């Protein structure tokens, strides 16, 4: 048995991270085969900007439920790749927003078609692994909701009736 698996549920985050990293690495390979320069962990950012237009980093982070510092770093990388550019907010020139470049729009269109295929593949993987992709995804959402109601630190500090 794998060492981390043997450590039990306390290390579920470690196991989920390994799975997530594997998904990201393999999807990254597939994106490269499509000649896309979008980093796999930034695909949702590109799709969000393609759908909603220019947005500030706080709004992007809030929508995608990422931290603001992480979003700032991701946007910096996307800008270095020539996929995103910084623009002023027409209603407040002090505020900076991120917008797709022409290249970013082109790659976003390819990414949308790629995601249609990827959704089918991921459904297959999740069905094989869990028996039902939709139930698996619902379980993930339920776990997040459970943690929203009572985070792990709260649960650890609860007094047990003797």
C-alpha cells in the first residue's frame, strides 16, 4: 500500500493534491499538443475573461474562489505570455483591470473547443474511478459546504462529552 494512503483520512488533502497535480500535468501536456500557451491552472481565468470581459484581480479571484495574491501572480504570468493585458477601468482610472489580448481571445476560442473534449474525457475518468461522475462532483461540493459550515479547526476544538 502507498505510504500516504496508509496514513488514513487525515491525509486526504495530500492525496487530493497528488491527483490534482496529475490532472494538471496531463492536461498541460494536452494543451501543449493543441499549441496553447495557457497554463492549465489559469484556464478558468482565460475562460472567465473571454465570457465576461475585462475584470479586476479581486473580482476574478472572488469569482474563481482563489486568493487575491495567487490571482495577481497568475495574471502576471498570463501577461508575460501575451494572453492578457492590463487596462484602466473606464469608470475609475485608478483601478486596473485585466483583459484578453487578441492572442488571448484566439487561445480562449481554441480552449473552449478543447474543453468540450476534455469534459467528455474527465467524465469517463470520474465514472471509471467513482462509478458516477455527477455523484462524485456533488460529493466534492457537499464537502466544501460542510467545511463552510464548520471548518476543521472548529471541529478539532469541539469538546467531546465524556
